[in-house]
């Protein structure tokens, strides 16, 4: 059963549709040569017949098409101006000029707010009012509500007809989940990012501590546990005090930095994601026996003092402070961890040398780097808008202008004169190639091997210039060689991809009814129990009771719904 809030929202939106007819009317800014007008089809009753014979992915409209958007603005764009791009604002910049000059699309904003909660709150108000922009970015749950209220367009025919070869290539790299995610009842109701899985989870270690204690890099989980013990008991910081820990992680347990996903993976456990159980069905990884084994090891480490006794009440900011203070030597996280939180340790202690390693296994079997499905937002088109294909064409142009054969990366992505701030942020839509970071690393490796670094262009050149800046004394660039340098962590990322060592989450659909109603409760149940088990506040056998309770409180229903979706997309 849907929650009360969900039901009220749908009822209100449906009444709004019936009583006002606002969303079934054509936009007053629509061109007379739009596909819907040219066929005589009603904008509120579109089908594959509305697709024009002219399906040029980058075709320009004969008459200017005005599209109203809404967006958030991050710190780099506050006061409506990115540093070192004088004269450009959110409402007037190179990207909006490109859409106008190359596609005949004039972008206008109904509203702009700061990134984060302000955007979420403003979007909720907008959805409740029913006064939608022509195109908007929403969560999966919001997309589902809008689709059920018949307030957004089915984009299936437009994607099939207008998506460029380059864009389609991006959406194929990480498998069918990318395009399945926005499908509701088999219809593509939105467009998400082409990258829904990351570059991998890595093991980050204080290499200077390893060298000081005469310990080699770990090859197994047993090695890593021994390193954790040494970092805890052998005074690696040399201050004569018993004040260091082995492993850092937060009270939330999971995350791109200071999370436990990489630790669990060492025991072939994959909590907090839906994984194939080996028989063609999906199961919530947190409920499997391998997780119980991992928690038992963590509990022993906690008892031995290798984990901060207060981790259960510390968020990422507080744990980052511990890392900055040089009190911990092991961190699991994404490739970007040198940018945050590890650089703070280096800034306080220039001798601190963190290095990234691939994950290690408990039994010598290959360990898979877990990749949770990351499509959390989707672009949708208001029902009745005359030219839904315009969204696809904007995606096409964005990809082409940065990474296409006719593109200009230095102008449209991150100009050298712009101080490292990306002007790509000016674009209202921002698709980018999957694994583009590892692709840039491969280009750098090829250039290093062939002594052709002077021939680099685009993103690899920008990265290389940051590495050189660090080598020339700019300590703010410390993180770049840790990721992209000769000994950078992406040398392991390449192996992950080339050897099929990424564990991709299996569920990629919109929120199911039970997820909408009960997932937050189940998440709290899981986190609270796992923290208790690690801290020894509950017997490890309580894990079995957690699994039973999880199923009774909605997990079993959620699993059933997930597998119904899984069967429908196979």
C-alpha cells in the first residue's frame, strides 16, 4: 500500500490536471514547425507518430524554441558568475549561447536556488503547485509520481529517433541498467546520467607508516588486519602515545569516503546493495552470511582498539578531522579520496603519504569492487510540451561540444584561464562519458610510455598540468598524482575494468511501493544493528534476528517487487 503522503500527492496532482488543463496545453513558446504541430497530434496524446521525419540529432529549429528550466547553483557559481569568466552569468553564458546558435533553443529559468536542500525544497513546492517548467530534474520517486499522474512525457520514441551515436554509445558502456532506470511500465519517462556506476572502491593506506614500521603492502585481508593492529599499537606517528587507530569509518558505515564497502568486499560481502544470488534472483546483500562474518571481524578489531571507540556517533566531518590530525592509517573509498579527506592530513603533515591499492581478499579469490547503482535523478519533460525531443538534442550537443569530433574541451569544459573551475556547470544538462576518469588515465599512461606528454589535449592535458603544478611546488594539487600519477590509484582501476572486477548493483529501477513506504525504516534498522554488533553491544547471533526482522518489516515485500522488476528487464 502506498504511504498517505504519496497518495495525497498523486490525488492532488490528478485533480489539478483535470480541473485546470494547464499541463495539457502547448507551450506558448513552441515553434510552429514542431513535430507535434506538423502532424496535427494533440500534445497530450503523443505517440511514435509525432516524431518528425527530420531526426537530425543536432538539427537546428527554424523558429526559435524557448524552453523553461529550473536549476541549482553551487558555490563556484554563487552571485551568478564563475570566477575568471567576466560577463558570463547563469542566465547568459557560452553554453546557453551554444544551445541558441547551434540548436535554436533559448533556455530560460523559472527559478534558481543554491545546490542541496534548497533545490529539493523548491522542487517539492513546484511539483505540489503543478506549475512545472518545461523540463526539470527530479528524483526517481518524483519521476514515478509525475508519471502516474500523467504529468510528464514518454520519451521512448524521442530517444530512439534523436539520440546521437555518441550519446547512445555512452549509455551502453555500463549495461542496460542505465536506460532501464527511468522506465516505468516499459516506457522511458526520463533521462539520467550515462554513468550510474563509479570507478571502483580502493584501499588507501599511510605508506609512510608502512615504511616506518617495515611492513609490506597487504596482499590478503589477514595482512590488512595485521597492519591495522600495527598502526594501533606500534606508535606509527612517533609521539610516544597510544593515540592512533587502524581503520577509519563513519557512523553511517557506507560512503564514497570513510566507508566499509571495501572492507566487506574483502570477505565477498556486498551489503547496502541488491546483488544476484547466483540463481538469477536479486537479494539485499546486507542479509547474507558473508556480512555476518565481516561484522564479527570488525567487532574483534573494535575490541582490540583498532577502531575509534566513538565511531558510532561520528559523521564524515568528524572522522575527517581524525584523519587530518594524523590519527588513522586505513581508509576505504573512491578514487577521489586524496581530494577529500586525505589532503587535510598532508596539509597538517607534509610527511603523510597516502597511497591507493586494490582491494584484498580473505581467501585468495578475486575480490570484486562494489559499485552501488547511482542514478538518483532524471530529466523529465512536462506533459504537453511541444518538442520533447529537444531534451535529447541538448544532451547530444553537450556531449559533442566537450568530447565529440567537433568539440572544444578547453572552451566548454574547463578553460585553462578559469582557475580549475569548470564552465560546463553553466549547461542546464550535463551528461558525461562513463569511466571518463580512467580513460583520461589511460591516455596519460600512453603519453608517458611514448614520451608524448606534449601532445596531450582536453581533460588528460588539464590533469597533467595539475600534476606538474604539484611537482613545481603547488601543494594544493597534491591529490592529482595520487590518482593519475605513475603510481596513481587508477593503475588499479584499469585492472578492475579490464578484468571484470567491478560488482555492479543489480537493481536499477525506480522506487517500488514498499521502498517508498518502508526503506528508510529498514535502513535505520540495519545501521543501528550493525553498529551494535561492531561495538559488541549485541551478540553476533543477533544478526540472524536482524535478517528475520528485516524481512517481516517490509524486506520480503521489497525483495518480491525488486525481482518482479528484474524479471521484466531480462
